[in-house]
C-alpha cells in the first residue's frame, strides 16, 4: 500500500476497499490486506475512486480510464476515450451512487453519470 489513500469503500460486511495505487482489500475480520494490481489484470495501478452499482458490480475510476471489476474472478474491463469517454482522468474519492441508482464519476474536466446497463457496460455518454 502507498503512503496515502485516494478512496475507501465498504465492499461487503467483511471487506473494506482502499484505493492506494492498486486496490487494497482489507479483511475486517482478519486484518489481512490483499493487494490487487496490474499483475492481477488491473489495467493500471492508478485507482482513484470506486463505487458499486445497484447490482453489486464494482466500478473503478482511474487515471486514464474507468474499469469494471469482478474481484472474485479477477476480471477487469477498461473503458476510456476509445469507448466514448471524453475525459477519463478521474478524481480522488470522486465516485457516488445516487438514490436512483445512477453512478456519478468526477473527472478533471467534467463528470460522467449513467446507470450501467444490463450487460454491465458503461453507456457512452457525456455529462453536460
């Protein structure tokens, strides 16, 4: 773990996620930390913020991309400018889930908001 944390998220009743370079998974029952990095398939070690959608899918805002993550299966899907994200540099602790289920991610120039669709893809749309 780096000497700072960019974001924290209670993932479930026993796991706290810490964005600090990669994704640090703190087991609250044992105190053990498991680090998920680019060696495990994470697109880069630049996790800035994260949030879970209403189906429990984890979304990670990174420097240069948004990533859908399945931590159990170690499956990572990256979305960036090539996928229609106009600005893909995400802010520290800049991810929120609204009461209606929409996810909001802050970038260095604007913000993205959407409800990931049934196929767990982030729709390509820009906030205005």
